[in-house]
């Protein structure tokens, strides 16, 4: 099995090491023992990855705290209401959320590119409740497979993903989900266009380099204009997260006082009816 990753796939090390670093700290703001275990094993397999222990920016550290906090809360709320539902993690990378939320009833599908699955299998194995698929998410076959598991009460997670696609591609995913599934929910990370035009300090260190098709939204409610079936539930803003603000650079703390900047990054919760 391989850890050789390129382009966007290489960015999976950013959230993994962000969670591992916080878990390792005495005053850490994330507890994710499995992320730490994976990061340490990955470094033994590929020593060059040790650079992430010291090179991860303070911005990314704050981002990972915010993402972890916000998405975990939405997932917790969903599972409380739908304990036997289906969670589909788009652009899964080496996400460890299943291990934290496995209630022995939920079905959990990770979806990413084939090289990412090769990396994932170094640390995980598929089970009857936990799958890793390599389908093209812009096509529709994978949605038919989801429907075969369960057609209603599906939760989609898109963490650190949609900013790599064009607006048209993201809309296509929504349209396909709307066409093939019943009641569905989306948790996705989104930004203002201005924020995405700025080079990310850690994405810049990978083969992905920058976001190729920057598009943006002011608030999650903007998605309601994309499709009549999309209903905005809530937003959770990066620079309004008190724990994240403990780690970010001073410039970000200043930005948190300026409305247009403080709402640039958000985790959006949508209901597709």
C-alpha cells in the first residue's frame, strides 16, 4: 500500500496533522487519539511527513479546531435524530470521524480518489458498516449505491472539498442528490470568493498550490437560490469560534472584529427536501 499522493489529495495531511498536533498538546482543543496514531504511523512509513509537525500554520491549526468542533456538532445532532442513518463523507481523506461516532447502527461511506483509498487502507479496513468508495462524484452511479443502502435520512459531509471545484460542479452534485435521494442533509465548508483568491499558507506547500476555480457565498442562505429544494438551516463561522481564535495569528483576531472578514469562512448546514 502507498502513501504517494499528488495534487489536491496531498492536502489530506493538513487536517490529519492539525488534529494530531492538538491531541498531543497539553492544552489541546481536539481529542482524536486515532488521528494521532495515524499521523505517527504515517511518519514512520514516510519520514518526510515529519515536516507537518512543525510547518503547519497557525491559520490551519485554528481552521482544524473550528472544523472539528462545528462538523462534529452537526453530525452529533444528525445521529441523535437518525441513529440508523447514512453518512457520506465526500473527499474523505484520512478523516477519523467514523471512529468517534460509530454507534453500531450508522452506515458510513468515505469517498475519495483511488490513491487516497490506498493510503487509507494502511490505517483502516472496510467493514459491513464502514466503506471506502472511489466513485466519480460528478456522475450518478454512486448515488444509486447510496440509495441501495437507504434512500432517506442521508447526511453528506464536504469538509475542505468544495473550494477545489467550480460553482457549476458543486451545483451538479446538489442536483444529482436531489434527483436520486429523498430527505438529505449537507454539511459543507464554504468561503467568500475574496477569501479563496488569497493563497492558503499550507495548501501552497502541497502540489495543489491554489484554488483553481474560486467562487463564493456571503452566507449559506445563498444556496437556496441554486435549487428550490435547498433549505438553509444554519451557518457556523470560522472567525466567530472562540476556541479557534486561541490559535490563529493576530491578524485573524483583528479580522474577527470586521463583519465582512469574520463571516468569510463558514460551515453550512443545508436540508435538501
